[in-house]
């Protein structure tokens, strides 16, 4: 649930999980909340496009590292941590979907 403050035109001015004086309580799934967060039913496509673009950037960075154009340590520490975290998450997800494990024998 969110506590919502609205502008004069009725659009959402701010969201908060904490109670706000004069705020309106709305569920997370309320269409106004979803629209404010950019999750509209019509789907502007930015969320999906951003996720796909992040994957392209990850692949680009990996390619530059493999070709010795840059080193992982050339990146700022915060970038190194974020890349490592995403790689770990992606590897865990791929592992979770690998139902046969690493054994590639045909049964």
C-alpha cells in the first residue's frame, strides 16, 4: 500500500510507504500507482527496452574485456561491483534453469 499525495490536477505528486497527512491510501496494483511508476497497461516499452539495453551493455563490456581492450579493474570500483553482482545473479538464474546440471551425457 502507498500513501499518495496528489497535485491540483489529480495526478500523483508523491508516493510513500509511510503515512502522510492528507495522503490517500492506494494499493500497489492501483492503475494510478502503476502509471506513476511507469508500468502502464498500454506498455510504453521503456522498461523492457531498458532491460534489453542493459544486457547489450553487459555483453559489450564482456567483449571489450575478452579482447583486452579494457580490464575489469579499469572500471570504477562501483561499476566492478555492479557488474560482478549482475553476473552472479545471471549465473544463478541459468543454473536454476539447468535441470540436468553440468552432465551433458545422452541417456
